[in-house]
């Protein structure tokens, strides 16, 4: 058996080109639970559409959600007037 056959690496999976994700798929991509994702959807922070009886989330909404959370984090950091901790450096 050739050495290249013994240590062959799996081929990369093709890019997922779907534009709509199920709630489970979207939660997995965001690294959060389904319950948390439903709460974010119900609060209006992530938009979704109905496809028959399923809530489907456009991929663009996940990117927008992340951008919004990053902007919130940045704004929170700029309004914090407390002094930075001194770690003795």
C-alpha cells in the first residue's frame, strides 16, 4: 500500500450555497441553542420567513445579526467611562 493512500486526507466539502437555513442549522452556525434563537427571532433581532409550516432564516440575516451584535459591543465599550484596570505592566 502506498504511503499516500495510508495518510490520505478527506476532500473538503463543497460550499453550502443554500440561502435559507432551518432554525436548527442557523442555531448551529451561530453557536447558540434553538431556544435562544427563537427568542432572538421573537424579539425581532433576526428576521425569518415561513416556508410552508417552517421558519426559515436567510443566511444574510445571520450575518446582519452578527454585525448588529458587534456594533452593540463596540458602542458599549465606547460609553464605558470606568478606568481601565491596571494589571501591573
